[in-house]
C-alpha cells in the first residue's frame, strides 16, 4: 500500500518514474521521495479494432449526387465531384458536405 500523504509536510504525494525504471511517490513541496517495489504503472498497447464505415462503405459513393466543383488537389483538373450532406454537429449548426472527386478520387470536407 503506497503512502498517500507526505509524512513531513502532509501534502499529497504524486506517482512518478525513477531513472532506474521503477516507480516512486514524491512530494512536490519538500524533497521527500519513497520508492515503490511493486509496479503500479504499466503501459499496454491494445490492438486496433476494425470500425465499420460510418458513411456506408466503399459503395456509398456510387449513388451519391454529383455537383460541378473544382477539386482542391493541386495536380488534379477534375471539375465534378460526388457529395452528400451529414448533420455531424448540433441541430442549430449547418450540415457538413463531404466530397469525392470523380477524376482522382480525392476526398475533402466542406462546411
């Protein structure tokens, strides 16, 4: 059981890492430090979960409406894009338009 309060000044102790790789609790106001033998902190890397596509997957753009708009990609001369609108913010905010260039396949978001 780690010490929660400094025995010298009664301030709350914080958990920190030692240079040797272990953990310790230390006081921020006085030089008190206490090494902890058991590991309290450890970092774990979790595998990423596969997410379903919110917009309906790769076939979602097949039936989207088309509009005449210049592609913002610097090396594309496309002048037509498929788009759809989604309400991603609160109801009093305008809808957000998502575009996909019909020439290069580049995607961008417009407000």
